[in-house]
C-alpha cells in the first residue's frame, strides 16, 4: 500500500497535519510554513464558493435578495464550529478508525 509508510511515520512521531509531515521530513519549519500557506491559498476560493452557495440558496428559498448578513452569520457559524470541534486532542495512543484502515493491504 502506498500510504502505509506515511501512516507509520505519522503515528510514530505523532504528526497530525501535512505541514507537520513536511516540516519533519525536510527538517525545516519553513517547509511547514510554506505547506500551510499553499494549502490556505488552495482552500480559500473553495470556502468562498461555499459561503456564496449557502447565501444564494437561502436567498432562493426565501425569495428575497441575498443579504450580507446571511453570509456573515454563516461565516460566524463556521468559525464557531471550528473553534469548538476543530481542535485536536493530544493523545499518545488514540485508536480511531479512518478510511485508510478499510483499505486492503498487501502485507
């Protein structure tokens, strides 16, 4: 399996993000920072489209022109959700079943 060595490294060294993995692999905090910046640049347009789609959908359902309050409240909701549920839990041996555990392995 292609991802098994990466999974083994991330579990052994408790790396939780792609930026952590690159910073560990290249032994440079700049590599982690650049990874974070590139991922942010890639995700921001998608997040903007999501916010616009929610605001337009509510405008269509209510048959009123789209108000900026709807988009702003959706941004606040996303921010609160991220604050409450987006923090990672520091645990040495957390056993989680993820998508990679269901992949067949050729070991």
